């Protein structure tokens, strides 16, 4: 078992360096990956779609889309793919790691930027670097999509008001003729700086091997 | 008189005024000292009444008719109570008139000092100090308002997020404190070397009991002090949550040790039963609270016709929850918190805005008065209470309290930080430890001790009072400068923005989704499940009418609009944007410059000829004339600055009516017959008849330039609900099902020209919304609030 063990470890070492997960966590996620893909090498959208628990999620499509979005792979590519391998899966998951006690302030800042970038990419579907009004409306509509009719009508108003707010915070002295193109990444950061993304946007990744995939004792 | 001239000084708080105030207070005190001290026993009064009739029968001599008589006993009790409350409130006023005092010394200290003074005065007058901090009065009348206020306005999200930490501190921390203090105190008491002092007589169990009384952090004191230092939300909720939740532990420990003091020993079985009791007390208390909370929510669903008593339900149900929990010796505080927190989301969706304001202000008022009274009474009771000062005991107690708190916090934080994401830093730990104030609850519990079981009761009381004074004065006064010194993060004053709200929700769903993909059921999964359960079943039962389906984001949005409306109104209308957004950005800047490409054929108005437009306009005008008149009669100079009048609800009704009307117009773009409003229902009549001098803002059309919007989907009164139903029904009859953009009413400021394509539909829709006497009048009416 020695040889294969080291090979796996090598792989994991590579992945661990890139994504920051521990070996335990990578192993667990690999198991989940296998489960989702039906023991294939890659997963497609259909695999993710078939997760029953996701059915109730109003932003399901965006979440699944984020996995296949090349921008989240940190390799300066754009576009989307149809199948992703384990490494890409891990890369996307790595956006949700929490900071720990040893994370320095700069690292926290970098983490925050990364997470905000992830969110930004989710909103900016046409990848032009800004979230336009139409895109933002779509976001709010999707959020409301499970709420029936009441939601749809007001979603537009809400999106408009939110956009207005972004504009007035970031570019307060716009003349009446100017046009606010859309939310850029800097503006996005500005309006969400109160939310402390680095601590909020995380999930606890399991360290302990739980083959039943239930919520066991979690330490992250 | 020179004094008079002084009174016009800019500060306005000149010496004569202060002197006058002081004089009033002294007079009141003197006046109160005599009756308060007099405390004529009810027996003698009764005897008087009994004797008098007999006297009258025996020798009735006719006296002159008494023009003025004095009968103090008749009103004595309410009079004294009112006098105390008045005194407390005047004191509060007085403190704020002295400029620098309130920033140096926290109010609680000042109030205790006043209490000491009053108690001293009464003693000097030679009267008996009334037993003001009587435990029944305290626990049944003074404490509940404060706790209810805290529970009703508890910020649920941070509380739940930190629940594990809070519980650790509350349960484990208090247990640790109790045993550490009690045990060490006993040890210290035993070690008196040569001269056998009374300390030797204290046994272990009373010590432990004493420890459990003194170890609990007091919510009243914490509230009083922390409110003034504006510390960041996390620390505030940690200390405050701990002070609330440790009540269960205190209750159990207190009863456990009290029970067994007589027996003298505590067996393992008793300990085990104690643990079970703890679970029963805490979970039982919470359950009682939740049940009453749900009852209150359910009741509020039906109060739409009797709005005036809505606040009463909130208060009475909560109080009943407290009393019911106390019946079974469950934790009344936890019951109150659970009741308040449970009923709040549903009750707020059901009750009118005025009731909401009433609830808020009554709670604040009562809790404020209660707090003031508690501190004053603490002072009075200090002067009165039988004291037995023992240097060793008292100093060791104070010392042990501090030490055990620090050790407890540090130790617990070490463990907790392994499980937390946002770790607690040393600064945080320091504040948590320093914020562990003791207060009146400890004193009242000590007061409850029976003398025969606890011969050392007086010594205990003295020690408790000393600790309370120490924490309130020393820690209370120094925590503010320490917070500044350590540069602890302060509370974020920024208002919650709608972007934050959107993204909070977005994050919730995103994280739930990621958890599902990961395959493990974490916090978000269960939270999401709870939310869905809530939305699907609970809200339907407990919230009346349409609002049961309203998603949270929309509710938030409406609240924000409402607030903006109020701000606008209060700033007197006008063209200024609310100060919160001092920018010149308006919707105009955001809308895409080009008019949207070829609209689908549903925008049939563009196909209508000018002539048809005119006809439709005329017809609409006549239909909406009356409402239009109302709008015209308003201008910003006659603005009534109170949008809370009933008229506001009518305003919403009318606006909704117009929106619906327009919708139908859109649907019927090929007919000339304008749908008539459904036959006047009583609600509509009522709506029209009442006046509506309110500010009025419309929803934006998608491409136009409204700057402010008031949305309607939150019916505040039954009328609006009925109206919507009526129109919906009427609308369905006509069969217009196309889903179109909601073209709200618009009052737009002068806007620059738009593309020619946009002109026609704009014009028509404009006139639909704003039918004026002149067809070609300027585009906009008086923009009420730009």
C-alpha cells in the first residue's frame, strides 16, 4: 500500500496547498465527490441538480452555476464548463473555508476579497465586470422566486432601491445626466463591508470521517 | 433680580433652576418621609373604622358640617407608590440637567446614592424605613418589565449565533462561580486560627448557598451599565445573554441548597436530582414562555377590529407567562424572554403601527421606571437593612468574586474558542469578565433567606450589598474609560441597508446550498428547515391576512420605505432627500439610458391614437376625480407631520385602488369602457370620507424617474385587505390576466426628455396616474416629496 499511499498523499498535498484544506477534509470531500458523480471522474450539472435537498433552494441555479464557472478557479479564465473534476470542485469549496486564529489580518483581508469575488461572480452573469440593474433585478427575483406572486412584483422595486443605494453610497454626487453603469467590484466591496464576510461566509468542513454523511462532531 | 437674568443664559440650566429643582425634591422628600415613615399599621386604621360607628351610635352630637377633612389613610398606599415613582423620575430628570455628571458617573450609581440619601433622611426623621425591597414586590412588579423589555427587543440573530457560547458562560460559568466562591469561603471561614469567631459557625451549605446567590450576573445592572457604553454587538449579547440565562441555574442552586440546609448534607442523589431539576426548570420555563407567546400571536391575529387593546395582549400574556412559570418554580426570566422573542415576529406583523409604537414605548417606560426604582430601593434598603459587618467575610467575598469571574471567563473562553469561528480575543475576555456585575436580584434573594435557618443572614446581606456596590460603583464607573483605553470595538451605528439585507438572505441560501452539496447537515440546513416550517405552517396560523405570505425581504423593504416616509414627513417635505442619503443620485442615474427596445404588444397604449387617449383620460379623470381632489388638496405646506393617523392607511388603500385601476386599464387597452370601480363598499366609502393630508409617493415605473416609493402590500388595516380582495375579484371577472409591470402612480420631478418611442406610453401612463384638469399640463404635478 505504500506506493499508492504516497501517490494519493502527493495529490492531496498538492490540493491542500492550493486550497488550504487539511488531508482529512480533502478525503471527506473526495468521498462526497464520488457519491455525487457516481464514481466517475467528473460531475456535471445534472449530478448536482439531482441533490434532493437543493430543490427548495431559491438560488439553486446560481449555486450550481458557480461550480461550473471558470472564474472561480482563480486561473484567469472565463466562461463555464460542463464537467468539473475533483480539483475544481475543491477550488470552489475553498471559498467557504473559515479563518482560524492564526490567520493574520492581511490574510483575512485577502480571504474577504476572495469571498466577495465569488459572490460578485455569482451576480455578474455576463462577466462584464459590473452588476447591471438587470442583473441585480434578476438576483432579487431569484431570491423571491419561492415566495409566489407577491415577491415578483416587489422584487423589481427592491432591486431598484438597492441599486440606488449603492450608487448614492459610492458616487454620491452624480449629476442628473450621468449614468451609473453598474456595481463594480470596488463598490460591491464597499456596500458589503459591514457584513464581515470572512467570518460569515463559511461552512464547517468535517475533519472527522463520517461515512454516513450526517452532521457529526464538527471541527474546522 | 440677578437671578432672573441668569435664567436666560444659553445653557439654560442655571443655578436658580437647579436650586428650584432641588427645593422641589426636598419638599417632596419631606412630604414623603412623614407618610412613608409613618407606616401606620392597617390594624389601627381598621380599629378606627370599627370603633367609630359605635361611638357614633352612643353619643351623637351634631357638629358643624366639615368643610375640609383630611383622610390620609384612605389613599396611603397608592399615594406612597406614586410618590416613589415620581421621585425616581424626577431624579432621572435631575441627573440629565447636571451637564457633566451623567457622562462620568453611570446613572445606576447616582440612583443608588439618591436612595441612600432618602433612606438616610427617613432614618433621621426617626421613622421606620419601609421594607421597599420586599422580595415579592421586587420579583413580581419591578423585575418583569425590565426582562420583558429585554426579551421583546432581543436581537435574535446574534443571540442564536452565539447561543452555545452564551449557554456555556451562563450555565458552566455560574456553576463554577458558585462552587468556587462557596467552597473557598467556607475554607476561609474555617481557618481562623486562634480566636474562634462567629465565622466558624458557618457551615458548608449556607456558604454554597451564599455562593450561588452572589455568583449570578445581574441583567438589570448589566443593562444599566452596558447601555451607556455602546459596546459592540457581540460582547453586548454575550454578557447580556449570560445574565438572562443564568437565572435557571440560580433558581435551581438556590432551592437545592435552601432545601438541604436543614438536613445539612447533600447526597449524590440530590445532586443528580438537581441536574434533572435544572433541565426541567430551564426547558420548562422556555416552554411556558413559548406557549404563551404563541397564544399572544394567535390572539393578535384577530385584533384588527379592536386595535386599541392590542398592546394589552402583549403585556398581559407575557406577564402571565412569567407568573405561570413562577407558580412551578420554573425560571420566570427565561419564560419571559421566550415569550417575548416568540411572539414578536408574528405580533408585529399583525398589529397596527400605532400599537407597535405603544408597545415599544410602554415597555421602555416601564422598564426605565423599574430600573430607577430598583436602584433607589437598593440604596434605601442599604440604609435600613440590619447589617453585620465582618471585615474578613466581606473582603474575602469581594475578592473571590473577582478572581472566580476572571478564572471562569478565561478558562471557558479557552474551551469555547475551539468551537467558535470568530474567536474571542483577550480584550473581549477582559470586557466579559469585567462586565459581570451583580445587582438587585442577588440582594432580593438574600433577603428571602429565613433567619431561623440562616443565622448569618445579616452578614450575608451585608456582604451581598458590598459586592453589589463594588461592582456597580467601581466596575460600572470604570468600564467606560477602560473601553476607550482598550479601544474595544464599539457598536456600529450604521443603519441596516437593503443591500445588506439582500445579501444576508442570499448568503443564507447560498450556505445552505453548499452544505447540501457537501452532504452534511450543519447549522444552515436546520435553520433553513426551521424557516421553511415557519413559513409554511406557523405563519399561516398566526398572521392575519395577506401578510402571512410576505417574505422577509419584502417586509424589511416596506419597513425601510415606511421609515423613509416618516423621515421625509418629519423634515417637512420638500425637495431634499433624507439626510441618510445625502447624494444627488436618483433613479434617473440608474435607469438604462436607452429606452427599452420594442416593447411587446401588450403595451397597447402606444397603438392608441391621440383621440382615444383623450377619451380615456377624460373618463379616468372623472372616475379618479375625487381621489385626485384629495391629492390636490395636499401640498407640502399643509403637511400634517403625523402619518400615523388613520388616514395613512386610507392613503395606502387609495393608492392600491389606483394601481389596480390602472392595471385594469392596461388589460383593457382595446376597450373604451373604463372599468368602473366596484360598487362602493362600505370600506371604500369610509376611505373616501376620511381626510388624507398625507405625503404621497408612488412606485416607480420601470423606466421613469421616481425618487421615492411607498409600496402597498402591507395592509395595515382591514380596509386595505378588503379592498384588495374586492378589486382582485373584480379584476378577475374582467379577465385581464396578463402579467404586466405594475405601473404605479408617479409624481416625477421634471425629467429630461426621453426617446420618442417612450413618449407615448409615458404620456398615457402619466395621465393615468395623474389625471389633471389640463391634458397638456406640465408632466408632473407638484412633486410632493422629491
